[in-house]
C-alpha cells in the first residue's frame, strides 16, 4: 500500500497493512529531533518515522507581522508575546483583545478583517503532486481554521466568549459570521488552488477540558456547529474529508461533530474524562475514525521506551480492528518528551 492508500483504507473502516501514523509537535521538538538524529529537513524526519501524512498551506505574503518590540500582530489584529516556560520552549500569548470592549454591531463592519489576497497559493498544487503518495492534510494554522478558540476568544476575550451567547447573542452571531465569511473565501481559494488534491480538511478548535466541555451542547450547536458544517461543506465540494481537532473531554460533542460531517476525531485524549478508547470504539467506531491515543500528558514524557511500546501495542489492539484509527500522540509532542520515547512510539506502531 502507498501511504495514502493506507490512510484512506483505515478512514473507510478497512484494515490496512499497518495502522496509519500521525505526527504532531511544537517547533522546539522538531528542531531537537532533527539535531539528535542528524537530519537536515522535516521531510527526512517524516520519512525516518514513516509518517503517512503531509501538510500543506499557502505562503503568507501580506504586511509584516513582527513588531519592533519583538511581539507579533496576527492577521486578526491581535498582538502576541512569546513567553518562555523553560530554557528551550515557550508559547505565544495574547497581549490584549481588540474587540473586548466593543458591543456595537456596526463596529464589526468597520473592523479590518483579513483578506485572502494576503496569501500566495501558487505552490499548492505542485506540493500535492510532489507528495501524491501521502495523505495530504491542511496544515495547522490558517489552513486549519477554528472559530471559538481562534479567533473569537482572541478578539473578545475568554470571558465574553462564554457570556455573549446569553447576554449579547446578536453580537456573537455577527462576529462569527464575519470570521466565517473570511474562512469560506480562504477555503475555496485553498482547495481550488490545489486542484482538488487535498485529502483532509482539518478544523482546529478546542471545546474540552480535562474533565468535561467548556460549554453546554445546546450553546455549541446554536453558535458553532453551523459554522463548522459550512466550512466542512466548502472543503467537501473539492473531495476533501473533514478531520476535526478538539482537545479534552469531548465525548458529548462527538455526535454533533458527526452531524456536521466529521469523519475523523482528533485527538483520542485518553487521560480526559469519558475518553476511554474501548468505549469510544464501541460507541462510535463504525461512524468515525479516531486519531491519537498515545498519552502525551504522563506516558510519553515520563515513561520508559518499553512502557511506551506496550501501550502502543495495547492501543492498536483496541482501536485498529476494522480500521478507523490513526495512531499518534494525544497532543503535540512537547519539549519534555525524550527523543527515544518518540522513536519507541513509532517503532512499536509498525510491529
């Protein structure tokens, strides 16, 4: 089987020659792996680990985003500051929320929304052709859009994102509509530029905590599910499959994601409440494919390579029968995960 054939077989709930391999990391881990393994490129790393996916996105060609103070301004007008949490790693965090104090609906018409013209899509089809043996997925970032976490919460703040559905629903509805307007235009340009050669459209938006959902399912269905379905439908016009990323304890949202057209749920976050692999396989295994399953919270950073190999074999025994499973970490590989543990995970996935 080619890498793409393997992925599509599992997606269609047929058992391939081996379980497809997903990969996720933070930049610090990518750089360290290449250094430790004496590799010159991302492609060499993916080939060494025998990853079945490749990720595509257009090139940003708009105004510079880095600011003189070392912060950056994103396409939505939100300023971000890099915060280190260790000597070798960190995350970008918002400095302020530009629409936090805005409640006038007309102000949304005047806001400087991003434009599709700020990206160069000219290399999309060539990338897909050069990687046609792999399953092509939209890359994390602007090519894998969200609604709530990014950019709504960045624009109005977390508190308002939870209160506006009840005290200012018209504003939230219009804000989501403005975001969706850009996303739909971007999705159409993205997929048309790739000549219909992108296999998976990834939507990334987190609705779970470790213990449960961040909002009730009725609120989610009223404000967010329609936007997700609209984006998925726009990508499906080009033959793409809808891959939904949402961290946390999202079991109660899985039926809603499926209603919106999701064919893959990512991640299978096994340490989150209600995300028991065997139960999810039994309840939803014939309706959707799961991606992830190898614990990034405790096992990968603190376990031994042999512990990880055992868990990989156990997870495959639960999730792989009948297809419908891509193996990978439950979140991005973080900087506290030893190189040997990442290697052990993928080595065991092929055995």
